[in-house]
């Protein structure tokens, strides 16, 4: 797992090393100029203003006079603090409680939501669990067909209606079928929607109400799929979705395609939402359970 995370973070790690190396080169003390340039580096890595300022404040407070004469301590401090930020909100995806265990997938268009559903379905299937997919994205016929293909590839059934159907009706039928069949895990797809569109977000709320009616207490997980390459826009999306429907975790896709992996820290620290899974490639098995230790080691390690 660490090897795959380190591979996905190669661009971020290279950028981090170059930035920090340039920052500390020739420096004999931690002064105001170094701190200002460090703030710029942290922001360029997409850690966000709030997280960057917390790091700088901690650096100023915790470094005594002797440590201020040793800029090499900056790297160790950042590593320790980032791990602390991520560990505070770390929470893994665990299937537990009565079956079926329902996972609702949400996100904007183009983030890789349907592909993530396929990867997640395979992961659960490989753990020996029965899985059912629900095609709650009824706006596009192509979305239903795509989910159907993933179901065939993974070997799990798909509950679907015709394009244009009421998505809540599909979800109700899907959960009813899962209960009747004794299915362990249900993954519900939803239409990609802009987080700024009030009516679409209200529809998501309705879907959650229908799930709870069909199966009290569901969905047990509401996972927001975010594209790591969008940087701070991903943080904005997470905030809007969380305020609307209560996101329980984030799946961060395309981590291998960005040099700004700091967005992981921004999501966890600024919003208190745990990153539960990360996409580390385009293959069917290229999804990993997020580990704070592995992430930080992958960012700072050799």
C-alpha cells in the first residue's frame, strides 16, 4: 500500500522537495523572510490559507531560540504537524452493522464517480461480500449503461429504471431488492451535479430521506468523490456537499495526476471530513484505503 501511495504522490513529492530545498538553501536561521516564502509554498501545494496559517503559527510558537538557528528543523516540524492534522480526522471505510450496508456516492460531473463505484464494488467483492449497484443517475442513459457495464465486469447485479425515471424510485426499489436478497453492500450512484445548484442539492436530500424510509439508518456512508487535480475547488465542493447532505467521507481520485497533494490535508483540517479512499491510477484495482502515515511518508519519504 505504501509503495502505491508513494507512486501516486510522486509529482507532489517532487514539487514539495524542490520547493522546500530551494527555501532552505543557504539559510542559517528561521527568519521572517523564510516564513513568508514558506507560506507561499504551502499555498501553492493547495494546503489552503487556514491550514497554512496554522502551520506557520505553530512553527513560530514551538521553535525556541536555538531551533530558530537550525532551518533543517522545518522539514521535521511540517512532517509531524501534517500527520497530526490528518490523524485527527482519520476514519476508514468499514462495513459493519445490519445488512445491507448502504453507500451513497455523490459528486460533480467528471470526477470519476462511476469508475470509483466500479473499483469499490470490486474491492468489496474481493473481500467476499455480496454487492448490488443502484443506478440512481437517471438523467443520462449513458450513465445507466456505464454502471451496467461495471456491474458485468465486477459480477454484481444492477438495479435500474429507464432514463428519465425518478431517481428516488430507483433507490427505493434497489434497497427493497437488497433486503429481499440479503445483499451485504449496496452502492448507490447519483447524478453528477454542481454543488452550487440549489434544486439539485435538494434532490440529494430527498434521496437520503427515501433511503432512510426504505431502510432506516441508511445510507451508512455518504461518500463524496473529488478530483485531486482541481485543488482548492475540491475543498469548496466538499464544503457545499457536506453542508447540504452531511458527507461522511471523501474519495479522492486522480491523486497520481497532481503535484498539489496538499489538498488532502486541507479537506481534513479545514472541514473535518476524513479522506477514506484515494485513487492511485486508472486500473480497476487502483484504489487504496487512505492512511495518514502512508500519505505523509509518501510526501516526505525517499
